[in-house]
C-alpha cells in the first residue's frame, strides 16, 4: 500500500503514538510490527480490534458506529480488545486498518 501527502503524515503519527501508548504498556501488549490492510465493510456487525488496532476511515456512506461512537472521516480510532463495528443498512465503510501488536 502506498500513501502520500497528509495520509502518510497521519499514518506516521499513528505509528509513533502506538509505540509509546500508555494503554499498550499498561495492558502489556507486545509490538510485532505494524500490519496495515485496506478493509471495506458492508452492512452488518463486525468485531474489530482484537487485540489492538488503529482504524483510519477513508470512505463512509451512511451510518457506521464503532462501539457507541459514530465514525467520522476526519478522525482516527484506537481500538483495544474487541469492539463492535456496526454498518447500518445501505451503509459502507472503507478503512486503513493497522494491527499494532498482540
């Protein structure tokens, strides 16, 4: 995957933050490198985050929630443990997902 411009800056910042994240240290999550993937979700319920990942949405159509929070394009999300990703009917979500260790 090749990302340029502001997208690359955001990804670099997430990588830096993930290495020094206090929650990661508190939960003793080990770093085995960063594994990026592009994922597209259709309507339904998905379990994400196990054990720890960063989610950067690049496409949202309709209502999409992660846990209790509605996903927005101008944010990124750290997901610890398992969290419900709910894609409502007629909605879609495209993300850069980063599995950041186990």
